[in-house]
C-alpha cells in the first residue's frame, strides 16, 4: 500500500512506499542567511525534487545488500526511496529513477514520456514495454520480442527500470541531456554528469538565490555500489553549494567545467 501524502509534497505526489509525514528536502534544509528558494513552476520537476520525502535525521546510507556505506560522513540526509536488491541503481541510474518516478506520478500522459537510451543508443520506452515488448541485447545489438506481461502497474514499472539500469549509464545519459546554455543559471532538476566507465552524475534537488542573483544549490547522488540516494554535504562546509563557482567538487567526485546538463524541455 502506498504511503499517505507527506507534508508539503506536490500535487503530483510520490508513488513508491515511504514513511508518511516525513521531512522533505524543503522542510529540513533552510537556505543560507540572505537567500530565498528560487521560484519554480507548479508541477515541475524542480518542485517535485524540492519536496522529496527524507528518512529520519541520522539515517545511514545503505548499499543495495543492506550493508552500511563505510564512510557515513559524506551525506546530510537520505531520500526515502528504495535502492533495489541488485547492484544496479548507481549514480546515473538514480537520476534516471527520479526522472522516471516524476513522470510516472503524473498519470497516463506523462507516463507515455518515459524513455531512456541504452549505452548502445537504442531508445527504450516504458510505453512499448507496457505493450509486452521486451528488449533483447546480444552482441551489442538490441532487438525486440513481444513475450512479456502487459500493463503500467508498479511491478511492470520496476521491471522496466531494472532493465534500463542494466544497459544504461552515465555515458548514455550524458548524451541524452542537453548542456545548460552559457549564461543560464543552474536550476532544480539539472544534472552534473561526466560520462564514462566509470563516470558519475549528481542531481540538483533545490536552489536558492540572494538579492544579487547569486545562486546556491543542493545536490543528491547514488554511487558505486548501488546505495541510498542521499543529499551531499559540501566539503567546504554545510550542505549548500555555490552554483556560480563552476562545476562542483563533491565529496567523492570532482566535475570539470561544462558538465551541467538538463532534461530536454525543462525550464528555464
């Protein structure tokens, strides 16, 4: 049974099981003095991320097999969302998971937009999966067979995501996203991503701004092995990152210039 609405959650909601009445990103993390949260469009990905439910304060980051991550000093909070039972929901996969969950929660029209590329470049949509088609990977080629169960229920959605996590990654997601245009500010829903084997990705889950237009941001990630999606501490102190200082240096990855990207069609 799905959890009741969390305090402050968006009308779109969150369709996985989580603790009702939990803190959210917005309720737990107050912007720095002199900053206010950036205005976002109702129903947007940015608004949805801002209101993600969190596990209780002090919750550990856990690997997919239940073991605690060895270093528990790198995160400020843990998002109340499952990791899965396999070593699949890693960095880029966590970004894919959040984007897919946002669309899944939006109803039939939004679910029709759920689609991601495999590393091979093949586009794999949830709509096709829901019709019973299944991608088969052999010799780096993808073919389709109509031999699966049909439907858009939670079980089919989870199975679809598991397949995407298996054959997608930072390289394929980087190619899907569009660069944040020069002169544009980083916003909620944007992704810092370095495609590779390995690569890494973190997602902006909130942003705030001072009267002079200087912007700060909150970042979340999963990592290797697959682990709880968690809000990152800033190695320089606190939890907010200076969005005007270039691509961020996070506790476990240093991004280079030009790694800020966003999903096509997202504002601004």
